[in-house]
């Protein structure tokens, strides 16, 4: 059931909803204390999705080397992108006046991508949800009756998402506050409806994978780091700045060397298009992955310490050296305890000369100039890769 997740290693997160029309990120309703009626009139009323083409999103994900996509079906503002029967505050009745989830699911399946749905339990526009405009998450419920009504409400929405659109591969929960939200029972319901689905840890147990948000901190078991393509907004922000291809690729390598997945977020504009400043680096990383194939799927946790020019990932009996920092045609590596059998450039497969002596590997014949993203070198070793010296603590005193 879980093998595809470790094979994929790289996915696209898409934060898209009515908030995109505000062009100031996904939290504008809360941060600017916009009343529901005003939000409906000014923000939802300006959200038309007139150029929405999920097949184009899927093509970008495939071009970028991604294997799965997760889209926000409902964020904390409570606006649903599908034709739900639970609330009139949805895209079929307001704004675009059509269901936006069904074509998304169909486009991903047609492109051979795994289908993920994000769902925020939090709902600033639901009458029973406490504290829509708190500066922090709300800490409790008005009363037990309100909590029970809300639990029934969000479960009804999840049941719709898992019974209307066919097979779903990931259900990605967020906003699971305030507790209790009876998450363990909700997970049991989810698994009855879709036994093969993967669920993150935020709703309850048992979960299938764990998340690091806006950081690359490793977790136990299956795990995923999700980061924004821009500075810190998940939804579209008109004045954001975007990561470069090298920054994205280095994040992907850092996560893969710890046996995790990277889910890179884009926030489409209100018309449904993805800004060229976001799309271009994603395509450049995809081109880099095609030039340097093989190292990412099923990559394992690396036993090696940091070094000054890049990062080391491992897969089976290969150590992959990802060189992000420019240098000359020779490179020294003092990490590998195994006997080295061969060294080659992954891009093109050319063999490289090397000598191994006293725990030090010297590689010669590297290309100059190097790959604009990172030069990747495969070092084939005897046996399971192991380090000359292990690192148990961090260099900087805590």
C-alpha cells in the first residue's frame, strides 16, 4: 500500500481557493478580520477561475518530475471547491459557479499522477467553530453540543470527498484545532471508505506518514516536508518572491538523504493560472532530474555527515554526491568507509578517474563548468554504504 510514496519522493502542493482573489495569501480573512458577508462579496465574488485548466497543472507537475499532487479542497475560510451538500459556501454556488475538484481529479488520473486532497478541519465561517479572528488557534468549544455538531459536519464533508471522486491516494489534514475532534474514529471511517488511502498525522491515529511544515526536519517512518515556492505564503500573494531551481533541488536532496518526500507548494492566481515565476524553476528542476535519473526513487536515509560542497544520498550500494557549490575538475571526499568500485557522472554516464587511500576518495575529471543546478556523481561501493566516522552531535554547542 505504501510503496509508491517512497518511490515518488517528490510532489506538488497546490493552495488555491477564494482567498487567491485577495492576492495577499490564504490567511487574509483572519489576519484582516474580514466579516463573512464582506469576504463573500469582495473575495469570493472576485474568484472566477476563468482560466482554470487542471490538465495544465498536471503537465507542470509531470514536467517538474513530480509524482503526486495535493490540492486544497477547503482551507480555513470554509469555502469548498466542490459541490458540497453541507454548506452553500462553495464554488458550485458562488464565484466560479462550478465544481472544481472533479476536473482536477480527472486531470491527474489522465496524467498518471497520484491524487491527493487537502482538507482543513478548521472553518472560520461555520457557526459552531470558535474564534475565527483569534491571533492564535482557538483553545476550546462553546459547549459539547457545538463540538458534536461540528464533528458531524466535517465528517460529512470528508465522506463526500471520499465517495464522489473515485480512488484518492492521499488525504492531507490541516487545521485540526481545537481538540478534541474525535480524529481516531474519523481515521477509521476514512479507512473503511478508502482502505488504500494515505493519511497524515494531524487528524489522529493510526497515521500513514508525518509532516514537516516549512522546514526539512526528518521524522520517523514515512515522512514528508512541505515548503512554499514563495517566501512564506501558501496561497497566491502578488508581491511574493520565488525560490530558484537550485534552492528547490537542494531542498529535494536534503529531504531525500533523510528518506523523506518533498512536497513543493504553488499558489495559483484567482483565474487558475500558475505564475511563470513559480513554474520556470519547477521545470528547470524537472530537466535536472531527467539529466540525472535514478537516484531519487526509494532513496534511503544516508549515514553520512555534512560536507562543504553539497550532499550525499544513498540507494542500494550507490552513494550519490550532489555538488551544489562550484569547484574545479577534482574533488575530495572523506566520508565513505566502503571500497569504491566505480565513479561516474550520472548525466551521460561518463566514468571518472579516482583514487581511494586512507579513508579519502579523490575524484578527477569533473566537468567545468558544472551543471547549473548541481553535478551528480554516482559512487558504486562494495556492500551497504557506511561512513568512515559517524556524527552523533551537532558542531555548534547548544
